[in-house]
């Protein structure tokens, strides 16, 4: 039975998408300002409906394992924008004390177990969490995000095979955004739909419009419920488009501008806001946008005020500090 989405939940879905977009717009701005952000910045512009829709379908006990395009997943899960921004800036008050930066984020308090920037590694790492849930007979699932480029990696096939063989409670969410780095989908994948691989592993596979947040939510909710009920893994392909380059260093010179413009017309935030106005749920997005901007401005101020971690703290919060052990 499909879960119903009430007015409060609809506003929350839109609010979260606007927060993610506002946060990522600030990341883009800071990434192009000299000396503001260290390292590569990879954003999810245009893919907000997937993060928000899938995460809304998760229970508190469910685990997330994510990839390099993770800011949206983190914010949708409820991670504090202030500590997230501070972490991206490499500051001591960041989510991981400034040691993970943007690419290795984790928040165990929100069951965001880890981020792997090794393409295709996240699904194998997710198997550990899913196996633990299965072994403990927990009513919980593991949700792992990957891109269509990662779907070509051997590690992803191994993870799907293992999950299906052992009937692990894992939902593979493929954010099929049309690009693997600078390679278009048909340059790296011999089939048009990643979801068509699901039957080969004996798992359920579904495809959904990744720019329709409610459609994503409903499909993810159904598949996650199957996972929690012991019916094994599932693959959800969310079709969307990567509106920025692979990272903020990437000018997208290889992208057909007409194609980019066509997908801009399908912007998930604009489309959902329009739907809510037509349904009489929302008069304007101004208040939501103002709230998101205030949250992001507060996050930047918090991060700017935070110091960098000290060099002697480099080996704190690791599994084994051999230097300390050896005196």
C-alpha cells in the first residue's frame, strides 16, 4: 500500500530540496573564490529530489552509505549544515573534526556510516552494514547511493551478487545522471537502463523519474519495506541529469548546451513548487528560500569562526594510533 504524503510532509520535501540547492550554490560560490575551500568540490545540482525522496523513506534505524556526491544525502538526513560546512572547509568544529573534508564525510549519529570516493566502492562497504542487520535480525535496511558510471565497476556487480545470494536488506540507489566524469552514458554503458541488470541477480528492479520527489519517495518506501521484511535487496534507478560538471573545477565544455537547457526546464525544485502551488499547499517559495539562506549564512559564519585542527591532533579519532602506543 502506497504511503500518503500529507501537506506538512510535502512542504518538508520542498524545504529540504531548497536547503540542499542553497547550500550547494554557496559551495559553488566559495569553490571559485581563492583560498576559501580546500580540495575538489562535487555538488548535486539537479539531483536534489533523489536525496530528499529516498532519505524521507528511510527509518531512523536504516543506514546510509554514500559516495563523493554526498552533501544532499547528508542534509536530507538531518546533518547540521553548520558542522557540515565547517567540515568541508577542513575546520576543527566540523562534522569529523576537519579530517574528512568534503569527500569522506560520516555521521554515525544520523546513521550515515561512511562516504567512499573510490568509484564503485560504496556498495561493497554497504554489504557489511547490511550483513550486520541481517545477522542481528533487525527491522532495518542499508541504503547505498551510486552513480551510473560506478555501475560499470566490478565491485558493484560483486556487491549485488553477494546481496542477492544472501538476501541482504540493501537498497542500491543509482542516481543515473547521464554522465560518468566527462563520458556520456552511451560511451560507458552498453544498455540504456541500469535497472535492467537487476533480474540477472534475481533482485527487484524499479526505475523512477529522479526529478519527481514524491515518485522517488513512494518507490523507495516500497522497496525499503521489502528489504526490511527479508525479501532481499533491490535496485532503484533514478533518472536525472547532472546540471554542473563532475566537480566545480569542470566547466562542462563537453555537454550539449541544448540538452542542458532542456533538463533545466525539468528542474525538480521548480516543478515541485509549481505542483504545490497548483494544489493550494503553497503560495510562494520566498519564506522557504529565506529560511534556507539564513541557515547557509549561519553555517558559513560558524565555519569561518572555527579554527583549523592542530597538527598534533592528526592521529586522534583513528582506530589505532601506533605512535601513541609506542610512546
